[in-house]
């Protein structure tokens, strides 16, 4: 974890930090378990912890964050230019969404790990899947 990224994690309230670290570990584990994704770059985009597939160019950026304006929730954010959230809504209607840009979690919610792993995998392979579907 680079120092800017780490500093952002340290800025989260004590009760939120483990939730954000869990999402980070889940994203990194999904990437590490699929050779087509490759190593992720951890950086900040719009001040939010972000994961990029710069090495493979396989996917779209995933951002995660908690915001003081909505203290009882945190989220996984995706580019609204993709169809990912619409796809997730079809496959996983039980998840909570914000428009076409985020999967929302409440602070007292248990993360549905299998569903979120699938969503993360689809995001990290978005460009690969797009190319495959055009062929």
C-alpha cells in the first residue's frame, strides 16, 4: 500500500477502517486469483482509494469510499460509463445500488462476499469481456 493510499485509510473513523480494509483485501484477492487481471495499481482518484488494472488493461477502475455526509454507509464505485451496475442489478437484485455508479453497504451489514467477488471480477475484466462479446 503506497503512503498516500495508506494515509487515506488511516483517515477513516475507527469503525469504518476495518470495513474499507476488508473491501480492499477482497478486491486484491480477486485480482490475484485471476491471471488475466494482473497486478493492480492502488492510487487515489477524486480522493478515493482506487484500483486500476494498468498492467493488463483488463478492467475498469474500482473505487471504494466512506463519506461523512452519509456516515451509515460506504460503497464500491464504478464508472457510470459502463453497464456494470445494470448487469449487477439483473444478476444480484438483492444488493443495494446508487444509480448506475455504486454498490452501497450499510455499516451494520454483513457483506455478501460471493456476490461482491463476482461483481469485482466483472469490473476487473470489463474490457476483456467487452472485447470477447464483440467477437
